[in-house]
C-alpha cells in the first residue's frame, strides 16, 4: 500500500508540475497584437577616410533579409540624440606594465568623445572581476578621479562578461545612443559569456562597440606584433565583435596613434545618421535577421562606404 500511495503521490506531482509549466507559458494578448517594434541603426557613411555629411532620409533604403523596409524615423548630426558611452578598461595581469598607459588612454578618450552638457560617460574595469568605477555622468573630474584610482590588476580577463554586464545593466534604459569602447590588450580568458553572447546583447540593445587594442603598444609588450595589424584569433574576435555591432576595432602602437583613434571615433559619433525602420515581419521568432543599408542613388554606392550593424535576433527586449 505504501508503494502504491507513493506512486500516486509522485504521479500527481508530475502532472501538477506539467500543468504549472504550461500555465507559465505566456499567451498572446490583444495588446501584443497591436504592439509593434522598430529597429534603430546608427549608420556611418565614408568616402575613403572622410565622413560624408548632408545625406537625407530619402537617400537611404533599408533591407531586412533582402526585403525593403519602411523607414519611420531619421536624424543626422544636427538632430542626433546624446551619446551614452561606457569605457571598459582591461585590468588583467598582462596590463600590469602599462596600466598608466591605459589610464591615460581612458581619460583622453572620455575627454575627446564627451560633448559638454550633452553626452555622458561611465567607466568600468574588468579582470577576473567586473567593477563599475563611475556611473554615467557628464562631469569629467569625476571620471578622471575614477580612472586614476585604478592601481591594481586582477588574475584573468572577463571581457565578454564585462560587455554583457554593462550593456544589460547600464545601457538598456538610457534615452540616447548606446556605445561601448573597450580598451584591452588580450584575449578573453575567464568569461561565462561567449563572443556571440556579447554580440547578441549589443545588437538587441542597439549598442555600438568600438575596440582599442593596446597589445602592440607600450613598452613593446608583444614582440614582433606591429601596430595596426590583426595577427591572431583574439584580434579577429575583437574585430568581429566591433563590426557586427556597427563599430570598428583599432590596433594602436602608441599614445599618438591612440589619440588619432579617439578622434576618429568622436567624429564618427558626431557625424552618424540614425535610421529607424519598422520590420514588416513583426513576430518575435528568435531568428537572426540580416540587415543591409543601401543608398538610393546607385551612382554613390561605389563612391561611398556604409557601415552599420549587420543583423539582429528578433527577441522581445525592454528598451526605452
């Protein structure tokens, strides 16, 4: 009898768990049927190395999976919303000999890119731990102090976890353009997140990632590696993370080269076009969708180069 009773109890528990699981599956509501989502693309247009200004809404055509989409909103350098930029600095063991170099790089970048009373910056460090040193602010003195306080290095490099954490916790709710700049000299060695996870959350939250690699820099930290070159898988992963989100990776050899990179990023952020479109396919099917931005004037397509994020996954996300 005890065995039978136990079997009945266990069977009932299984049925209850199954019913509970089914009950927790969200069902579509009338509001879901009416709600639409849009995709916002920061678009950079260049002619050789120069930014192209003066383009209008009608100059752009957006395609998702090969199908042209409806452009719903457009801004240029004159009307662009403010930039919220997170500077993520690598403090892993390999940076010990050039920590001062990295600190100066972080401060110089923040000074170069942050427009007074408009943009805001935050500062985070990552090694085996991820630490927010200064939340978003437009006060450069607070940011400088936060950078100068960084004196020690950790034991590993949790790069992808840092990108994931900052994007999810700090960028998701900001009311402007979302940007991350990673200053690093090495490969990820410690993250639970993978490269694709970092790319995925950046694409879903409309975050552009720029990477500044200092591997070839201060004190000849990596003999035989020249500035401006992509040499190994780690370098290629940095390029992949940046380009998949519409950004760029810079491989700089000294502070002068770094400052040129900062200036290029700053000018790009100020000169971007923001093109928003409403996908014809409004289902959250979780599938990766390819994005292509073209110029409507075919004669300009060979002359100008367009850079933006290349895809996104159709997953419901909470953004402002």
